[in-house]
């Protein structure tokens, strides 16, 4: 997402966008924890249950980290999360995984798209908030594990490919719908504006095109048609 | 449970009981994590969701700690857990909390009764296994928080008392049934024998009487009739 130049924001707008981004990340990480750990019970083996549980615990660690930042700015974490409860809950309700593989895929796709979206929002924000986004959303060891585990499953059972490709497209669609809803909420408007948008293209069109492109690249890396 | 004198075990019996106890604790902690974190979603407020999530993450930390010990003894964690899967799953299936308060109560009662049971099994085992039991099952900050949160809820809504008292009795009954099943499995027989049992009382009668007594004391501390 480095291609998009950072917007110039006044202090009040930046501070407001920073707190809103933290609230968004906190609620996303908390619900990712809850959903992943619930899904863990339906894993094929105890080893797989533990793997998903560990992933969930990792997301909870992110939640705690973001809440620290919110609190250090004198804000109330629940107040910061509140504006995002409805759209994130809706995203989860519309993307209930049917089995363990769909859970893995959901974690992989939603974590990645969300991460790209947060990076885009954070372009014009303080370096410490940009650092937090990197910390929380880095394509780290956990995401690498997800990628490898999915690759392994696809190699073992090629029939899985068409099902997971379809599921991946659905996940992307739902994630973009909610990202749009969040972008339209007015909480990030100035932080999300790009020069291309100002030049008259579809508002946020450049950003959303990039989210789709990054997703396609990740699906291709799994040998799936995005 | 200090009143019961430790049995004298031969090395092979002790080593077998130690590994079995670790397997039992590991699977209990893993499932406690899964169930608590699933329950968290139905908490009344985000703060309460986070509290239950944190409790769940704490149980997962115990799981990881016990698995370390199993692995350090050259055993396979899933093999050690396997004998306990059916009875612990049955316990959870028979004690699905109806709401957040019942989740809290379940964590409080089952953690405590399990802790007492593990202490009883561990009497004749190696000091490092006894230390692990203390570490995992200690009535620590988390359990103290559960107690205080339940007290607070009961003070706010006295009608909760009769419902939670009934629920507490049901939890105790189910926990004892599964403890009996585990005791009868033959994996811990010698480790659980006491002099009183040998003196002709109901096998394990002394132990089970103590489990009930400790439970009653905890319920009384909450102002509930056990």
C-alpha cells in the first residue's frame, strides 16, 4: 500500500482518526479471538485445535496491545470500539466458517484485507500509530503458518481448492462491504482521501482496487483463483 | 486436601500416574479455554467479554505449561490427553452455561473441584508434578476475580442466588460423576488409595467427601446454599 501518498491532516482530525483506528483494530482483534477460539473446537485433531487456539490467543495479545495505546491517550476502550461493533459483528455473522479449513481461510483473508485497510488509514497518522498497525497486522509467523497449513491441505485434497476459492471470494466481498461501510462512516474521511480520488476518480476507488489486487496475489500464492 | 496421607508408589506406577495426570490437566485446560472463550461472546458488556477472554487465555497458558512437562518426559501430548477426551467432553456437554453468570460459576466450580482432585492424585507423585498442580490450579488472582465478580452480581440481583445455587449443585454433581469415572479408569488407582479406604470404608469415600466439603465452603463464601 506504499504507493498511496499520505494525506496532510490537521491535528484534531489526525487525533480523532488515530483513536478511531485503534478502536477499530481493538474490536476486530477481540472478535477475531472469540470467533477463532470458538471455531477451534471443531478442528479435525487436537493438534489442529491447539494451533487455532494459539492463533486466537495471539489475536487477544494484539487486542491488549491496542487497548494500552487507547488508554494511554486518556480514552475509554469501549467508547473507541463502539462505532465498529455493528459492522464487525455483521462481518462475522455473514462469514461463519463451515469447517476448520474455512476457519483458516477466514483468518488468512480477513486478517490480510483488514491489515491492508489499516495501513491505508494510517498513512497520514503519527509514527507510533503506524508502528502499532505494523505490529498488529504484520504478515508475521502466524500468518505464515496459516499460509503453509492451507497449502498443505490443498496439496492433500485438491477438491478443497474450488470450495476454498469460492469461500475466499465471498470473504473478500464481505470484507470490502464492511470496509466501505467503515470508510463511509465519516470517522476516517480525510485520512483516507488520496490525490487520485481528488483528481476525480471514484472516491476511494484506488484504495479498494489495491485491496482486491493484494487479495488476488495472496490467493494466487495458494494456487487459488481469486 | 493435606489431611490425606500420601500413598507409597513404586517408580513405574508413579511415572504412569504422573503422565496421566498431566494428560488430564492438559485436556481440561484446553477445553476450558475453548468453552470460556466461546461463552465470552454472550457476555453482557464488552468489559465482561474481555474479562472472560482473559480468563480463557490464562487457561491456555496452563495448557502450554503442562504440555511442556509432558514433552520433557518424552511423551506425546495428544497420547497423554486421549484417555480423558470422552469424559471431559461429556462434562462440558452436560454443563452448557445459559448466560454469562453461569459461565463464571462454571469456571469457578469446575476449576476448584478439578484443582482439589488433582491435588489428591498428586499426593504421592514427584515434587515437580506437585508443583505443576499448584501452579495450574492455585486459587490465584483469576479465581479471586471470579469470586469477587460473582459476589458483586449476587449483591446487585438477589434473584440470581437461587438460580446460581441450583446451577452450582448441578456443576458439582457432574464434576464428581466425571471424577469418579476418571478414578475408576484404573489410571490413578494406586495414587488415589488412602489409608481410610484400606480400612474398609467406601473406596475413595474420604476423597469425595472432601471434594463436597470444599465445594460447600466455597458456595457458603458466596452466600449460596450448596
